[in-house]
C-alpha cells in the first residue's frame, strides 16, 4: 500500500491501459495479501513478525539499489514521521486482515479518504469545503453502521481487529498527506522511509506483544514458511514497482479510483475462502464508505 513518489504529465487516453493494468496488479497483490499472512500465522509466524521480516527484506533491497539514500533521513525531519505512519499503517492492516473478518477490516481501513480530509487541513493547509464535509459525514455514517450493534449504545470497535483496521487506515491517510508534503524530497528517500517503517514498527509491536503474551516468538526457520515469506516480499516489491509506474502516468483521481479495486479483490476472495462475511450492516455501511470514497474521486475527474 505504498503511494506514488513521482508525478508526470498524464498520458493520452489510449496510452493509459498499461499504467491502469499496473495499478490493478498493485491492488490485486494487496487485496489478496490477507491469505499469505493467515497461512504464515497457521505455521506459527505472527503477522507482526511476518510484516517486519518482509519489510526488512524490502529495506535491504532499497539500500542495495541506492546505498546513499539513508543520508536523506537526517536532512528531512518529516521523513521520520512518514516512517512512523507507514509502519503503523502496515502493522494495523496486516494484523486486522489476519485475525479479523477480512471484508470488515478492509472497509474500515478504507475510511482513509475521510481521515485524509481531516489531516490535510493542519498538515497541508487545505481547508475542506462543504462538499468535502458532506463526504466526510457520509463516510462516518457508514462507520457508525458497520460498528454499531443492537446491544451497544455506541458504535465502538468490536475487537482488536476493528481497532487495528481503523488505526491502519488513519495512518495510511497520514502517509498519503505526508507524501504530498514531501514531494520535494528524493523519491528513493521516501520509499526507504516507508520500507524501514514497515520493518521497525511491526517489530516493535511484536516485541511489545511478546512481553504481554499476545504475540508468540517466531518459529525456527523452516523451508515452507521462509519460502512463503520470500514470495510475499517479492510480491510487495513488484506491487511497489507497478504503483510507481502506474501512478506516475495517470491522474491522481484515476489512480485512486483504480486502487479501490483492492476492496473488491479482498472482499470476493475472503468470502469465497470463508474469511469474510457480508452481513446486512456491513453491506449498508460499506456502501456508504465506498460511496464517499468514489465521490472524493469524481469531482477531480470532472475537473
């Protein structure tokens, strides 16, 4: 779930097919990522250890590609906040889709456009207009419906998976806003900060969970789970490359619209494999959340 680090003049319509397909590959990787994380957990590797190891591999690859990239971190203090937000985003999403209902977790995570609206004001100075506030209200109504239960007077997260999905979506929104603020910094530095955050924050969460008895120690290395871990790491590297390629050649609104297909991939795959349930409240609340996300994209497309 990395965001574009470069932008160029949008390509003509006939040249948009390949970039759009590249973005679909990124959405497919992330939409199906819940399955290998659950497989790894069944083989004894908690999603926090798995996330930390995968992103440690990605960080090493980034440093091998551009060894001097790390020097940019002390020069741009906002990159440290990007590291933090990207790490918490990955930790929240991967934990939520591994231990909770995948459909529910993905929908709660995709409140991201609503959080972006709130964060863009203090970070970027972008004051929301009436239409933006209306979309925010629509998304929050969807949140209330998804979280609400007949026996509870308040729409609170049902469990840790709900809380992690909400936290992950909020941090993903912060990551997006920070990437816009940091668009003057070198692209490899932003990528390195996000990879390093994806390794460090889940590792810290795993250590805290280990002390609290929530996260077990990783199992002894075995060909099966090590092979799966390497395959997921390669898939995440591929997804980042496809995102960088596609998002640099399409309008931001088009990129956001294509990336919403991740919700479809995650929902359909999890329902077919028994890891997600479509209840009435989830369908209704999820429809409002997705409608708010689509409306956030549509005005930009019209302009």
